[in-house]
C-alpha cells in the first residue's frame, strides 16, 4: 500500500513535469494519474520507507499506515520525493539538477529514520529516546551492609569502585 497518491504528488511537485517524466512517447501523458507506472513508483517509494523504518522494529507497517496530522504530511512528502527521484531516474539528466537537493534531503532524512535519529509521531518511538538510568540508590547500598562499607579506609570508596564511563 502506497503512503501517498497522485494527488499528493501534485502537492509537492509540478504536474507538468510529472506528466512529462511518466510519458514514454515524448509528449506529456495527460492521464498520468491512472498510469500503472505511477502506482508502481509510489509503491516502490513506500517500500523504501518501510525498509528503512522497520529496521530493528523501530516501526511496524501498521504504525506508519495509522499516522495522522503532521507526521502523515511528512510521510507523504518523503514518499512523493522518493517517487519523484525514481521518475527523474527514468529520464537521466532531464530534471535532475533542479531536484537534486530535495532528493538528497529526503535520502538523508530516510537514513536518519533508519538509525532512529528522527521519528514519526508514534509515542512509543518518541519515548524510546528518553534516557532513564535506573540503579541502586545510596539507601539501597546502606541496607546491604557490604563488607566494604563496614571496613572504612581498607577498601576504596564506592565512588572509586564504580565505573565512571559508559562502554559502547
């Protein structure tokens, strides 16, 4: 299932250029919205997003399909930009320079989604970035009555025994 349709594509890109790029006859295809190539390109763009966002189960396809509001608009923008990149690839050199920056931006954003640096508005993913360090408190250590706490000046202090750097 594509995350965007032909009407969404027109919201982000010029309809005349789309009609020109989808055509194989040399003249713009006025019925490009119903062209099976357009459906295939939008599905392929959506598949690329699925491939990036489902890495390590960051998202489920159902999560992406259920997006609303601004997150849905972002998803449609990414889908349309990737589909436009595929359209431009069909006509090497025709419009590439015009859209090069926008396409590179979409690819970079997709890579950031893959890495988890950016997220859509799914609360579980937004909360995953919050750091929550849990460990024993000073009161817990005191209750343990460890030998190192009972024999002052023999063992190093707890602060000196605990790791000070994260490994990774």
